[in-house]
C-alpha cells in the first residue's frame, strides 16, 4: 500500500488513486474463520490461491490426451517433490523445536527470535507465529520489516469489526517502537478501509495528523505522507461536489468550501516545511488553485527552500554512506542541536536510532536531551523504555530509566517491575549489578519519610538493602567469581542511613563490623570512615575503640591511623589514655618498620636472583656463540690459510647441503675464472667458497637504497621463511591482485642469505593500502607480516599493531584452547550464540597456535551471552576460559633521564643501520692496538688532550678481514 501511495503521489491523477485506495481498503468478508486462516497461510507461504484450486483445462475433441508413460512420469515427479517437501518440513520442524528450546534457556537471544519467526511464517503456523511475535515484541522493539510482515498477515485475516480493532491496536504498538514513515503510511491507508463506519472519516484524519506530527518533517520521506493526506481529502472533495447541472444547496456550498479550505491548508502547511522536491509541490498548488497563491505562503515557501539548501549536504551524506551511517547521523544531530528546533532534533535522533538501535551512547544522548529539554512524560518514558529494550546489557540506560520514572511520578509497582527486568537483563560485569542496586536503593530511600519512627517504606528499604547484599553474595559472585563490591559500598550506605537518618547506631556498628570482616580491616580509609561516623553520631568510647582496632589491623597507612588516635587522646583523653595510645602506636610502628625491612630484603634477594639468572643466560648465549665461531673458524678460515688442507676439507663439505643462492648469483659464479689464481673447473665448489664468491659478487652489484619519498606506495613485508626460494617470484602473485607491482626488493645478507624481509613497491598508493589486508597471511607455514613502510627514526611512536588494546564489549578473548583446534571448529562453537563477524586464532611468529583466540560478535548482547555459555566449556579435553576482550595496558620501557645515561658521558661508536655486525669486530692484536685519543696520561690513568687544533687524531685506515689475516700469517 505504501508503494502504491507513493506511485499515486508521483502521477497526475492523485485523486482517482486515493479514491481507488479507499474503496480497495475495505476488506471483503470471508465465509468463516477457517477460510480466512487458510488465506493467511497461503499468503505467508507466498503461494497464490489459484494454485490450490487448479483444474484441468480443455475438453471434448479439442483436448489433447496424455499417454500412460506421461502419467507415470508426472506422478513420479510429483512423488519426488512430495518427498522433498516432507524432508524439508521435517527439517524445519526440528529447527523450530531447537530454536524454541534455545529461547527457553535465553529469552534475550535476538537472532534466535528472528529465525524462529521466519520459519513459522514459512510453515504457515499462524498461532505459533502470533505467539512468537508477541514474545519478541515484549522483549525488543521490532524493526520496520518485522512489523510490516506482521501487520500484513493480520490484515489479510481481519474480517469483522473486532478483528479490525485488533489490527488498529497492533498499528498503535508498531508506531511506538520507531518512527517509520512506511508504517505510518500503511496505518493511514488501512484506516481508509473503515471510512464507512461511524466517525470513520474523522478517525482517518486523526491518524493522518498524528503521522504528520511524527514524520511530516522527514526531509526525504515526509512528502509522501503529505501527498497521501491531500489525496484522501481530494477523494472526499469529489463526493461533496454537486453533480453537473445541479445547483448546490446552502449546506452543500458550506461543506464544499470547508473541504476546499482543508486542501488549501494542507498545501500551505507542506510548503512551509523543507522537504525534497518542494518545487513540484508548489507547481501543483499553482495548477490546482483557482486563486493566486498568497504572498505569505510564497514567502514561507522561499524560506523553506533556503532551509532545504542547508539540509542537502547532510541528506546527501546519508544517501551515499554505508549502513549504519552513525558518523553521518552524529554530524547531522550536531547541526540540528545548534539550530535548536525540538521537533527536528527529535526526528533526527529517531532516524539515527532506527539504523543504530544497538548503540547505547546514542540512546543515552537522546534520553539526556529529552530529560533536560522537552520533559514530556509520555515521550520521555517511551524513549527510555525503548532504550533498555534495545540495549538491556547497558546499566547506565537502566539507571536513567529509573530516575525518569521517579521524576515523572510513575507508580511504585511499575518502577519495581522495571527494576526486576533490569536484574534479568544479563549485565556484562559484576559492578553493573552494584550500580543498578544502588540506583534502586536511592529511589527507595527518597520515598521514606524519616520523621516517622517506623513506616512501610522504611521497612521496604531495609528489606531491599538485605536482599541486595544477599543477591551480590550469591547470584553475582557465583556468576563472576566476585561480588563486584569489594569495598562494600552498599553496606556502607546502609550503615550511614541507619546512623544519620534512623538514629540507630547499634545497627550501623553491626554493619561496619561485617564490612571489616570482609577483608577491609587492613585499609586505613575504611577505619577512618567508621571513625568519622562514630564522631558524628556515636560517642568517644566507641571512637577510641575503633582507632585502637585500626592501629592493630591497618597495613597500608598505619602512620596516619596512629596520628588520628594520638590527636583524639590529645584533645579528649586522660593521661592514662595518652600513655596507652603512645605505647600502642610505638609498638605497632616498630613492627611495621621491621616488616618493611624484611620485605625490602626479600625483594632485593629476588632481584639479585633474577640478575644472576639473566647473567647465566647471557653467559650461556655467549658460550654458544663462541662455540659456533670456533666451528666456523675450523671449517672456513683454516682452509683459507692452507690450500692443501682446503682441498681435503672441500671434499667432505660437498656432501653437506649449502644455503640457497640466487639464480643470478649462481650463474655469475659459474662464469667466473681464475679466482684466487685457480683455473676454471666444472666441479662444485665447497660451501665456504660459494659464500665468498656470492659476497664478492654482491659487493660488486650496485646497492639500491630505499627511497623514503616512496613510503606511501611501499609496504614492508617481514617474518618470511629464511629458506624462501626466489622471494620476488613467490611474492609477486600475492600482491599483484591489488595493483601493479613496480618492484620487490628482498634483503640479503653479505653472504647471500635471505634475511626474511623485503619491500614491495606499487605504482599507486591505493594498491599499497589494499595490500595491507595480506597481513598475517600464511606463506610456507609462517604468518607473513605486512605493514606500512614508515621510517621509525622520524616516527618513533608509530605502532604496527592493528588490533585494539582497549575494552571491546562485543569481542571475546578465549584462552586454554587446544593447539589442534582449527578456526572452523571454533567458529562452529561460537556461532551458536550469535553472528560471528570475525574470528582470529593467535599464533607465534612461526605460525604455531598459542591456544588463544579473539571472537568478534555483532553486538554486546551476543558477546555477553556467549561468555555465560562458553566460559568453562571443555573443548577437546581442554577447559577454556572466555571473557570480554580487555587487554592489559602494555608497560613502556623505562627510559633513562637525559644527561644521566651512560651513553651521555661516553662517546658511542657509530655503526650501520643494523648495529654492530660481525665484520666490525676488532681482530687487531693487542700489541698493535692504539688508543683513539693518544696523549700523555695523567696520574689517574686518563689521557690528557693536548691544546691546539692539532689535538684531533687522524683516523687510521680501515682494514678488511683479509688484511688482518695476511698480517697474522706474516708474524
């Protein structure tokens, strides 16, 4: 119907369309309820009615008889189709049963509700379908699509007046969930069908007026509602116009003039509202009206056009943006808030929430605006109710709802019922339950008249305090392994209420005693809170007793407690009290100091053990490196000094596999003749000689340095296997789908070994950005790291880590997984509890699983339910732990203060970009070593720099390893 109304508005014959809609909207009476139900079932299944009553066509001699083979073939095909239908029905029935069981366990599973409704509608289970929709609507606001399907199904079977009233009630519920122009248009069109009933026309007009109030300001969809309203009035106008040739009576003239004025008024109202395609409406008004358009209407129209120009950029941004368009809506909301029109602000909030109904911050902002600006009871409470139904896991929305209900004087029973709903909403953290209990207790406390010694409200408050403590201790602690209230804030508030408002210090002391027995006796601030309460509402004896206990129990700030005790005795105590206090404080502080000394010694011993272990590891690594160097010296350097020995060793080394050499280098080395005075040979050289030749050839090749100006079109690829053959050939097919690859520069060592990383340069920046999606892709069993090419010297704070390190309530962290668990197996486990948007198994640099995973759901509700169901689950004999993703803050390395580091006092030798390489190790004998800054020594052993410019030493010529070897052999 909505589409028909929009099409009619675009055409020239709008009046005829509205008249036809009004006539067609009257439902035909069905023979009985079973026929109506059957009609609805067929409509829900999408099967036309004539298919159920198909008959054979043709007869007599004109018909064509079918042979027996065709009959058998058709019957066989029909039997196969029936079997397929039976199998599909059985599968659907099993799935329906599974979904119903799932909802009996967790009624807040949104996706489960949607799937069940789809299956029941497909199967035509009308009664079950109604029940499923009803249950879902009680828990969640329904989307526009779900409401339209429900309304259309009910409209098809509505036969009499009572059924029509039920459909009206359903429409009223639908328009309260979200502001949807399509639902309002459907509502107005359906009401036209009851135009023949008493007061039918006025009811239709009332619905249209409400629709204009709700969506008439909608820039892109509001015009359809205005035009539908005008077409309805035009249809009424045709009924009151006199027939051609007849003179209207005075009453008919009045009726006709009144109807014309209604249409004039609608045109004028619409032209004063900035809507899309306003020019066409103005032209239509000029054509329709016999009189010239008033100047005031034209001015309002021009003013609305100017406003429309301001709205166009925001509407165009929404048009091209991808769903859910949250950023664009927030920008639009800021614009409307600055403009300050309450109706337009409400509308843009509602439009944003229709597409972002699971964003708690957006609901909170909308509710805050309504609470502080509009303050209309029905509007405010409706928005709060929809907020908690959409985001029941957000405790802040429940707290604001309780405050709003109290602010607008809602009945106590309704407030209590909503609080019970909040307790069953499934909060994510234990502290959320503490917050909601505190908000409810504050509400109950404000209801009590403490001037009376006893009242029903006071007893209810005390019972609620006791229930809150029991609930946190049992329900919450069982679920989260903590009560969420370690400092006992609820019990503290109860004690303050008893002491200050009820003058019941005995009860307050009992509560504080319970607080201290729950692990809070070691904290000085807890004792001082109790002391201050006793000072204000108790007596000096109990104050002194509390401070004496505090001196003995406090472990964090005992000096402060001791000082408070001495201050009390100095002002109010006797000499005996003073001596006792001094003795106790001195003894306590002595024990504390002794404990601190022991703790410091223990900590120092642990630190020394750690240092010793570190030194042992360093020595072990140094010995390992030294042993490797010795082996390499035996295998390589001695062969250089003795050619005969080299030949002997070369025969043995030929059998060992050598490291990979690039194809170009091997080809160049095979053509080289006369190296070290030896003739060309077809035999395979030993690995050491191959490495020397590779290094020599690589030194002769021109070095290509990375151009930092091309960082924007280059990506850095690392963690590649060191044995990767021909990295250029291997990597090019992976990166070419993103764009033209200009160059791939693998990095090799001086010996010709691939170092596991390279640079990939593209022709366009867009291709480089898209290539980042290959990050963590497996190449020869190792995850390949792909990151932007950034100069760390210029950007030291640049971080490559692309995952969030903050709290993400829609993402889970799973630990304890078996190493054999695959991504597909884990996804099958997780998708039972909601739609999994992303799943990542954490691996080490070698690509081996670490038993950890991150699972991202569509919203916080699904994630919280998954935590409840999966935490402690056994997967392949491993008990996994599941929690909301909240990584701990990474500890930054301690940086030495400027000017105090050792490097600031001792000049640091400058090495290459990769630090101190093996070729930079000093091999000069000690007898030949000279100090860098020669000069006369002073008495303390340091060199004295001679004055004058000639004091700068000349740098000795650099010598290669071959030079050192020749020098040693000459000795």
